[in-house]
C-alpha cells in the first residue's frame, strides 16, 4: 500500500463508519415530501414538483417547495429501479453524494490546507453532515455539487483549463437544481476568479451558471404549467409569514450558534485578548435570552469565529482571503434568505471553516486528534438519538397495523410518523376534519397535529407511547430548545434531556349520544358535540368557525326555539348568516356591521329523533395572513336555550 493511498483509505474508512450503521435509518423529517415528488415523477417525469399533498392540514402544491426537483428526480430513479420504497437501497444510493462531497473536500483541502487529511476528516465529523447524511432530503446533494463546483472551479482557474471550467459549471448547475441557495455560488466563484485570473472572459460567464439554470427552469415551468415555482413559493412565504422580522432574528441567533459547532469549538475559540473580551460580553448578553451554556457559550463562540476570521479579509494571503470571503458571503446570504435557523443551512461553509481552523493548528496534531474524536463522538451521538426518534414512529405504527383492516384510519401528524402511517393505509388529517364513530386516529404531540372534530363521538385510547432515545441528545423534541432543525422553540445547537422526544397515541372514536340541548362553546361537552367547521376554544368563551358550523344537539323534550349566538367580525367579509336544523332553513339575516348577534328560529321546533344537527352558515369566509384556517365568524353558542342544562 503506497503512502499516497493511505490518506484516501483512512478518509473512506471514517466515511463508511458514519454511514453504514445508518443504512436502515427510518424515513424522517421532510423525507416524506421528497418521496411524494418521486412518486409523482413516475407518472409525470418532467414535473416531480407538481405533486400535491396535505401539509399541516392544508392541501399544498409542491411547486412552492423551496428546492428544485433534482433530489426528487434522484429518488424517482431509485424508486423506478426498486419498484417500492425501502430504506436500505435508498440510503445506499445516497452514499454517492457523501462520496462526491468528500472527494471535493479532499481536492480543496490539498489546494488550501497544510494538513488536508485533517480538514477532510472534520467535514465528515460535522454534526450536520453526519445527521443529514441519514436523510433523503436535498442537503447532501446540494453539498456534493456545491463543493464539486468550487473544487473544479479552483482547478480550472489555476490551470486556465476550459475543460475543468465546463465541469465546474455543470456541477454548479446541478447544485442549482438541488436548492435555490446555490445562487450564492456566483459571488464565491467570481471572487476566486478576481483574485487569480480576472481577465478570463469565458469564466466570468460560466460563474453565473447556477443563476442561468434556475432562470431556465423557471421559464420551462412557466411554459409547461402556467406558473413559475418561485411565484408559488413566494405565495407560501406570505401565507406562512416566514420572513417576518421575528423569524429573521431567530434565524440569525441560531445560525451564529451553529457556526461554533461546524468544527469542534476548541479549534475555533478566539485567541486574541480583545476578541475574548468582546465574546465574554456577548456571552453575558446572550445568557439573558437563554441561561443554558449550550446557547450563550455557543453563541459567543460563533461571534468569535466571525471576528477572528474577519481579519483574513484584509490579509495579504490570497488563499486565506478567498476562504474567508467564501465563509462570510454565504453566511451573510444565509442571514438574509433563510428563516428557520437550521444547522444544515451552514453545510456549504464547513469546508472553509475547517480548512482555516486546521491551518491555524497545523502543528498541534494531538489537539487536532482530540478535537476530531470529540466531534465525531458528538455527531454519532446526535445521529443515534435521531435514529431512535424516527424508529420509534416506525415501530409504533407497525405495532398497530393489525387493527387497521376494515377501519378508516387518520394520521394527525407529519414527517416520518405520517409516512409510516400512510404506508399502512392511513389518510392525512385536514384542518377541521370530521371523524366518525369507528375511525382510528394516530396523532403526535410534536409532529404538527391539527384540530379536528369527533362528530359527536368520544375518543377511546387504544395505545400511547413515549418516543425517546437512550442518549440524552435532542435535535427536536417536546420541551426542547434545540434549533438544530428550527429556531421556533429555541436557539441551542442541540439540547440535552431525558424527557420523551414525543408522545404518540392511537384513539378510536366511539359513538355517544349528545348530552346538551344548548351548547355554549366553553362547555366541557362542546368538543364531543361539534361535528365540523368549528376550531379550538379561545378566551374560554368562543370559537372561530368557518363558513359552515355543524353542531350535534340533544333533542329537547318539548318544542323549543333554536338559536345561535355569534359575532360578525368587522374585518371579515361575511355578512349573511343562516340557521338550519336537519337541513331545513329556519332563519336567515344580513348584518350590515360587525357585532354580537343572536339568530333565532321564528317558532319552536321539535323532532322525533333523540338528537338533531344544527347548522350555522355565513356567506363568505377568509384566511388572515399567517393563518391557514378558513374563518367565517365567531361562534358563542348554539342550541335550544329553553331546554338548557347547566354547562358540564
């Protein structure tokens, strides 16, 4: 074995160490949505992102997905070869992207780093590289072609080679089809060209290949489907209010925190006294936001990374200037364009951070070894806890499958739980879904459940399970303040806890006769008598309703007046309200202004049935910004007040 092959074998050995144990990894996170695109590609190969599916209780168009279709196409190819979705073949196929990323990192490290093996090993040991490598999301395809584009670009510019230039532009185009953020490649490629071969006109054009690719794809979609994906995506950003100032600030805090863990913090801690003092002040201020050291220490270290490396921008060493420019340009882009603060967002700058850190400590082999082993241990621990989280969903659904035949099963949750439930025959729950006696509902406290009504029935618990992990690491969990996937709950790079990651349960709806003839919305029995069209209780007094609220009532002993009390909202478009019983219209009224009103039947009504259905309808509804509910009016009570019993 030659000396030249030993580093490669070592690198490949470590890569296989972090990949092979996770080939059986369950479907997780956003895998479900990419697999939906892959399935749609079997019938429409050119438009995998035209898939439609229910997301958080609302049907959405995948054209608004924040990633172009490269990843869905790759999954579609594996699916076409396999004929079915199976974890091991899919994860095995995804090893290709890890191999491309590591090869590109090795090429870059040999060009820019005094100890290229160490720099490459630190990429492999990065938490986001280890964890995201177990998923079927677009992060590894993006990283692979991102690094390959830069590695080939550097070689092309250094050698003035048109052939390598074409290869670099092709990889940049593939990166563009993996994720929109690939447009951030353009200034990075141009910066290296400016530093080393600024007179090469052809290269100036080639640097824009990611942007050209995205524009061509948008034009193709516009011509073949009538809408550009970016316009659909922009609509979702507005609907979900993703780019609000609050989300942008959370995103910034989380990304600075993640910056300190791209390489083990011991290698990126500031060394100058002035920087240390600044970071100490930052740590004190950050502790006011979250006193846990995982946040304030990581946040202060991230600020230190930015300050310490910022000096390289003014260095006389062009290599250090390029690596730092790469890091800062993408980090600034991430602060502007992203909104969730996920650790995976920073994968495109692991390479320059790792190379700069290793160059700084190139003569400290023991420190490099200790930092690498600690980071690899942490990353494998995080990946193991992540595996056990998603495997808990897989096992929970498998334990219940025998009870599904002959019943309608609903899944009230997203991500891996939804994938395994739907694979077993469950239907996705939509907002305000009315379920009926005999139905089974699988739900999660963590995985984005939506509101639904039991149609007058009661829920009987069939099974409940705490989803946990043997190790205390938490990437996403109930009560966690980890920002690994999203900064919605906190800003820590990960969290430590022994509490359950999630609680999942299966309930069956059983028939129950209504207890109340008059149903105030705050009554304890209201939930069991709301059939559809009414949302959760607010202010312990009222509930928003859609265009049509359906309530089950106990038939009073004697003919009684039916009435509904509701509020017409000034900012809502609906004004004409009607009241029906068992499908027969009893009363209808148009209200010129907003306010609290009561609509009554003109005469007492009766029924021979033990229970009756009252319906309150408004002519128009709306969706406020950031709210996916279809809202019509505010409902206070419905029923026969003369026969009312005290609320239960």
